[in-house]
C-alpha cells in the first residue's frame, strides 16, 4: 500500500464570484492527493495575490485569507512532494512579477528533463528560489522576449518534457495544459453561475455542484478569458496514443471520481473480481480490506468469491502527520495507531486480505503480524495490481529500486518476508483487463517502459 504517497491536486476557477472560495472547496475535495502544503492565487483588478502554507487545506486558509484572495479568477494546489524537499518555498502556486506583468503557476506531475533545463537556466544567469521543477517553467516564460504571454507559455511547455498538468494564471486569463500523453488527469466543468472550473478530479466538481463538460485532451492548451464565455482550444503537440496513469484507478483517485470516462469505484471493484477469479483455490472465511484504498477491490473480491466481507481492520484517520519516531518500537507502534485489527472478527479465521499494492513491504509485514496477534489462523494477501518493480519518474513518489521489495525479491520471497501464508498479485494483462483494453496506460511501475524520453 502507498500510504500517503500521493500526487498533487490542481484546481482553477474563472468568471465566478468568490473564485478563491470555490477553488478552496475543490482543493478540500482533493485533499487525498496532497497533504503537505496548500495554496491559492487569485486575480483582482489585474493584481494577483497568493496565500499558501504547510498543512491541510482547512489549516492553511481562514476568513482573512479570502479577504486577500478577492476576484473572479483563482488557481490552487495541494502538494505532495514528488520533487524538491518539504520547504515552504516548494509550496505552490509559484508567483512572479515579470516583463508582461504578474503570473502564477500550479503544476501536477514531474518534468523528466528538469535537471538539464535548470542547469542551462542557471548557466544563463537564472536564480532559483525553490527546488521545484515548476520554477523551470516560470523562468522560461519570464526570459522569453515575445510581447505576448501565449507564445511564451508554448515555448516553455515544449522545452519541458514530462508528465504534467498545468494551470497558469495571468492578470486576466487562465491557461490549462495537459502533457502530450495525458498521463495526469485534468477535467473542465461549468459552474452554476456560468463560470468555468478545471480540476485534477471530478469529485471537486461534485462538491460545488459544477457540471462536467469534458477532459482536457492530451497535448491540449485550453485558454479562458476573464469576462468571456468562450474557451479556446490549442493542440500543442501531434496526437499520440494517450496513456493515463494506471495508478489513478488503482490508488490515487477518489472512488467517486470519473477518470477518462471510467468510474474509479467500479474499476476497483472489477479488479477485485478478477483477483478473486485468480485466487479461486484459496479457501477463506472472510475477506477484509486494508482501508481505505483496498475497500472497493475487497468488495469486488468478496462478491465474486461469495465469501463474507468484513471491515476487520479499523483505520484511524487522525494520526498526526508529524508523529515523532525516535525508536524502532515507536515506528512499529505507528502502524497500529493507524490500522487496528478487531480480534472478535479474526480469531480462528482464515483471512483473505485485499490491498491495492505493496511497495516496500514494511506495512504489509506489520499488518500480517497484527492479524496473527489477534488470532487469525491463516492470512492470504491478495493485491489488486501487479508487482511494483520500477520507480516512477512521472509524478509518483515511488522509492528507488533498492527500496522496492518486488524489484529485489520474487513473489515467494516477498510472501516469506511479510509472513503471509500466500501472496497473489494481478498480472499486467489482468490489470489491463480490469481497466479496459480499449486504450493504453502508463504502466511504468510494473513494466519499466519509460515512454517519455528526456
């Protein structure tokens, strides 16, 4: 399981009263995508103001924040660190005052050629204030001599290679951009008051009552103008086979979101059903999920296998993010602080545990230990995705080869390490069957096909 290893969330609102408040609610709905920092920039009377800070959305913003963030255009960001460190300087939006005025940028994803671009910019005299690859984009825009912003943005996007979604706020426009492969999701909706909203996930639209229009297309830049009902579409790159990240369906997206036309909850249930077919020889008394991301797949598994579903592991959602871990004993305690098994449901039972993934294996090992301690007689781990063998370079904070347990051990060795009686993963073909084989996906963590070249 990934734990808190998430990608970022971005949201944009234009031509809507109190745009920053709507952006706030959008970020609140997408808190699961990033919990390290949050920020919003808003444009009012052609001046951009920004409020950002470390912590959850509800911790960063207050009544005074929205007195600062006036206007009918706003962009926002929830950060989970995929590049850079935990400094507040690495929180977004990234703002600058440059030759054409003011600009603010939010970014979800990762630029694979970021080091090469940054080195060249520094050699040319650029001074960086953060560790974020997002700042590369800002510098390229600022250093361009064109007197229009649009060609500056296009040049920057074409110089920066990677998997990304961008929202760029000028004094009177908002630009939404998606990478040529569409690895990261981004969608457009219409607000009740006639304005537009752009967000990483459709669950952000549901919260504010916005009506989904369409996804931003891979390689597309959508331009929104203050005071205009029209939106302009510019295809920046030649069309290619899009590859939405498979982990959006497996883990990252909220179950109630629609990603590229597919309901995430239904996809996860289907993966659980396929997993149950594969594990048909396992005789279990109960099926239990590792909450929360394993719940949908476990329901699909239990329904298909006709084995009772039980929420036998209770998750505490209020474990502090800055928990002090000075000793190994305290680190072990943290798992039980977050996940507490119920002995009344487990004692003497053959348990099938369904989880979304295994990364390092340390959490799975601790879960197995806790279940045995509470009396489970057999523990069969069933994982609703393939083995993670390769680090992701496209915006997911997966560990190095050395830390990925499946990069260094086969299934039997992983099973022995975590202490389970059996361990089953989906194959890549089975994953694609569950996702739908009508298109391609970004599967780099499973197959090592780094299709975006720097």
